[in-house]
C-alpha cells in the first residue's frame, strides 16, 4: 500500500538559527498522528543539526543532492557515505533546478541513482517538463524519457526505496500551478509506465508526489486526485503553519 508523503525542500534558504527556529515551530505544531509521512530537506550545513533536533519525532531529514562517487577529488561535493554517517538516509535527485542550473544530465543522474541504491538510500526522484514542452504537447514524451534514461534501469527490489516527484517546471516558483486534472493526468501516465516496466504491484505501491507551487489553499484539491500521493513543497515549506496545513490536507 502506497504512502501519503509531504516533503519540504528548503533549497538555499535558512542559516543555522533560522533552521533551528523553523524546526522548533514544526515540532511544536505538528499533530501526533499526521496524515502523511513528513520530510524536510535543509541545506548541507544544517543537515546534522536538523537530524539531531528531529530525533524522536516523525519528521525525517533528506538531503537536496549528492555526488555519485564514494570519495575523491570532487571539491565541494558530498557522498552517500557522508550523508549516512550523520543519519541522513534520503536524498532528492534530479530536481529541475539541478537539471537546469547545474546541467545535470540523465547520464549523471543514472550514476547518482546507482550510488544511492548501492548505499541503501531512499530516493525522491524528480522529473518534469518545461513550458515549451507543455506548449508543444511533448510533456508525456519528456517525462517518459527522463524516467527511462535515468531511473528505469533499476531492478524491481530497488523500488521499495524510490519515491517519484513530478515537477512541471513551468509551475515552480512562478505562481502558476498545474490544475489538479493536469497533475492527475501525468501521475496516472507515470503509474502506467511503471506498471508496464515493473509490474502492477510496484506501480500501485510507489508514491508519486506533485511538486509545483503547492499551497495551503490548493493542496487538498490536488491531493484528492487518485494518483497524487502528496507533494514536494518549495516556498510554502519555509513557513511551519503553511507546511503543516499542507501535510494535513489529505481527506
């Protein structure tokens, strides 16, 4: 049975004091039995402090990215082994900003996926089309290509550690949001792709999150769709009340 999941991607926001303050608010205001599994992804420098602060709570800590190598001459990079050594067992891979701003290719993401799997890490794998792809009606083609090229080489057993996150790039940080119907359309399409490649059981059990300007006022309508299992939240995750309102938006 697949899980409802809400993950907050804090991106390059919050220094140590701000991170501690946000975590304090989340701990204080979070209900004892949330309607979804909850993750937060602070910056690298705040990961360990966040992990320590959230011990004993239901909030998990994820990294925003990682390198594919275990160690070596990769200045400024962080490995899966390093993340696991501080208690972080989940990583976001393939985020649209990593693809667009840092030129992460499907080939590179394949290596990162493999490294995460080899280290028994949980993966939140992001994919999604840009505005030009949507306007030319190539969004299905783009989504399928990203999944086929960087993720669908894994074996069936790896899917127990994979969460999918659909990001319509044109709806991130723009104030635009895919309609609930558009989100459902892609989520259903992706679930069918997974079913064809890996079988119906895996397809029905994998959680597929929506990540495109989810807010407290639209989360419930989006999450109500059959194949939408939660959200990868950007800006709204930086406010504890907004984020927890989204967490509790499931019917």
